[in-house]
């Protein structure tokens, strides 16, 4: 497993439809934010996840851990930092920090496995791995 320090930051405005009856960001909405963070990190590195899928490979979430620290509410402007924490031949590990200004909202970790259309584990393509390696420089 190779350690990495590649990271990317995006801003997200909490939409009304993402909140619960108490007015807080619904716990399920965080998962979508983290996915958005991964996609934008990949895009910032020059990657094209659509092309990876068209080539018959998929990066599927096999593990997710979220720690909620403070609630977020409708119209809050949040900053999400997404980092590739490590990479192995068939898995990516990402870490996330979600904040509102200096207030920690949540942290999370995901593990994504590279699989083919049948769900069999495959090696992460070299061109995808090179994006992460280039981002570390």
C-alpha cells in the first residue's frame, strides 16, 4: 500500500432538499458530498472517470466510515477537503474533512475497490494510478 498526500478542496452549499425535519443536513446527504469530492479530485488531476467506466472498470465503495462532529443547516457554505490517503493495486482509500468556516462538521474515510462488470476485483489501471502519483509531485 502506497501512502499519498493528493488532495482537493471544493465548496458545497447545503440545499433545502438535503435537510431533515429538524433543519439539519440529513446524514445520508454526506455520502453524496464525499462522492462529489472524489469525482472533483479525479477531475482536478486530469482524470476521466466516465472513460474508466466505458473501459469496463468501476471503482465501488466497499467501506465507509463517517464521524459527525457538528450539524450543518440549509444554506450553510461548507468546504470539503478530499484526500487520497493511500492506494494499493486494487483499492483507493480516501479521507474527507467537511467544515463550515473553522467548525468541523464531519470527517470520513472510504475504501474503493476496482472491479470489472462482473464484480471481479481488478488492478487499478496504470493511467489512473499515474494521476495520483503525478499529483504527489
